[in-house]
C-alpha cells in the first residue's frame, strides 16, 4: 500500500529507528508496566523530539507537518508515541508565550534531551473537561507562588523533569469571565518531588504511565510564570490545534498499522481451504476502515496546510481528530475481528494496539466534546454545556 503526507526522508528515518523496537519490546514494557526509556532515548538522540523547536534554541525548526509525519510513522510501525508526544505540543506554550529568559533557560536542554518536558497538568478529578472549574490554586507571596490542589491523568509525570501546570490565581467568583484568572506555570519537579509534590501512578488498561499528582503549598518561582498572570486559559487554548493535529497523525498511523495487519492476515489465513480474505464479510470492514482512514488523512492534510499558512484551523483540527480517531477505532475493530481468537493473544500484538487505540475516543479530548464544538462554533447551534 502507498500513503503519503510528505516528508518521505523523515518517514523513512523514523521507520528504520522503529525496527529496533518490535512488538516484543512493547509487550515486555506492558507486562512490567515499564516506561519505554530506550525508545524515548532513541527518538531524542535522533533529534525527532526536537523537530518543532526553533534552531535558535537547539531544535530543528521543522514545520508542524514534519512533527505529524514523525508521530504517524511511529504508530504505523506498531510503536507508541504517547510516551513522549506531549513534548511537541507543551513546548509550544513556552515558545509562544514564555519569556526570552525561559526559552533560553529551558528549550535548548529540552531539545538535547537533558531536560524532559513531558507532563501537562490541567485535568482535575472534579472538573474533567470543564477546565474553568478547576480548583488547583496558586497564591503569590513576594517572588514565589504557592500551589495547592490536585491533578489527574497527568501522564509521564514520573518520567519528566518539567511540568506545564494550569492553576487558578484569581478566585472564580472574582472574575468577570470564568476563563479569566487562570495562569500557566513551568514547574521544575526535581526541586519539589516528594516534598510538596506527590506523584501517584494510576494503573490503566494500557501502559500509559499516567498519574495523579498532589500539591501541598508547592513553591514555584514567579519567574516561572508563563506569560501574564490570569491569561493562562487562552495560552492553553492556543496550543490545542497543534495537539489535535499531532494526535490525529498518531490515530492515522494506528489505522494504517491495523489495516496492513488485517489485510496481510486475511490473505494468509486459510479456513475451509480458502483465504478468509476472499470472503466479503472479512473484506468489507477492512475496506471500509481504509476509506475512513483516507478521508481522515485528507482532513489532516487540510488542517496542516492551514496551520502552516498561519491560519487558525480550529474546525479542521477538530474534524481531523474526530475522523482520525473514528477511523483508527474502525480499523482496530476490523483487525481484531479478522484475527478472531488469535487477536486476543499477546504474541500477535493486536490486543495491545487495540487497547491503546480505544484511548483516543476519550483523550486528549472526547469525540463528544468535538461534536459539541462543531455544533456551537461551526453550525451556530445553542451551546450545549
């Protein structure tokens, strides 16, 4: 099969790197609930995780489409970029809204891998996707903020040096709009871990290194405030298009992996003296998933085109995430069904990817919330939440 979204040399390089990390590597990480340290180190050393960081700060200055190509190929190869993908979009908040001192202090070390920015603290147990209802607070005293509260689903916190944190600096009842009074901080967790910061792993259906974190009067230097106090919600939103685009690319990569795996198995597996792929009942779900994947791929291409032209592709980025996640899940279903009982066996690797694929119907934004966004902001229907 032939697929293209440009950057063929990058794609070839990522594919070659991923050959050193076959399904057996990921299965072992799964069994041990281990972070794929060797894989992340290999991506870092090859420069792929610094692709979107400007050259002035030690990165490669590549466009968003290159970042999308990297993540897509990681997933198409059967690997999982969730262990490190956050660096690509959390870094953007610092790059767009951080001070020059913050950029000079942190981005070069993030680019060369000596510092990891993999953790993103936004969601809380009581607020979910209602970000403006978060209860985590940051109180300023002199040149220090003191953070108190809790975050959940903060993935990779145990394997990150820095945390991009959203906290309320002005009480909700003291602002005109509920989106005001939220601020972003770049927290150096090395200074506060096991003191005023507690990290607790959450075991989930897939090996995602996710955690809940607790802040108990955690000190953060005022110099680590990103942008202006109270404007954090806008800063976080400004990075959402990039996040949607990059996650869409991962979904498309997964869809391609499932489709290729299912097609190959359907041609090889014989039952009743004929390949099962000769039966339309097996062919059609795979073909349908392929059609969905190609449509999602075109929407992703359009979102990338608009993004790289300097536009605000809110509609297209959200559509790409919706369509790509649905295509990924359709391909996962078709692949597991094609393999029958063998799809549940660890050695075929389908069950691992199947579990990982289910996440993107829910995170980093649920498909239902995207539908609400489209209804309100694209179709001018009444706000539903």
